[in-house]
């Protein structure tokens, strides 16, 4: 019985590690590909399962690229503090997938999804643009 339990725990651990390793995504826009790392939470996992996605994102408030999803993502722990440039977030009231590309100091409630490693400044001059999220 102990061997069966040990084998089951090893399988669960390895499956979890494999999933965690798969939480890196690409974001392609304007001929450039950016790399991002997703946090392990219900919303990020649900988004990851939908990939690849190509979305026409809107440039809003001179700080964010936004797309209103048809179906809501599940949420875990919402945060209500300042964001960082490069954050990927989900704003539940409008079912919005958002890339934060410029800082304005605002604080608001949201589900943190992950972070773009570098290059997010490309969105400062693109306006509305087609963005592809891939595994």
C-alpha cells in the first residue's frame, strides 16, 4: 500500500511540475514576439487551456491593451493594489484580458495572470492591434 501511495504522489508531483514548466507563453504583435510567464492560478490555467488565441485588442487609456472575452475566466485571489508595466491581468467586471504597457499609478481590483519579460513598450505606438497568445 505504501508503494502505491508513493507512486501516486510521484505521479502527481511530476504532472504538476510538467504543467508549471508549460506556463510560459508567447505574445505576438506587430511582427514581434514577447515572452511571458503565467502565474499558477485558476484564471491563468483557464487562459492557458484556450491557447492559441488571436484577439483584436483595443488600446485603452494610453496604458493598456484590452480584449473583452466572451466567456469569463474563473478567478482566485483578486488583488487591489498597483500594477507593474508588463503585467497580464484579468478584470472580472468586463471579462477583460489586459496587457498593462504604461504606468499611471492607478490601483484597482484585478486577477493577476502573469508578466511579460520584456518588450511591452511596443504597445506604446501600435494603437488597436491583432495579438496572438500562444504556448
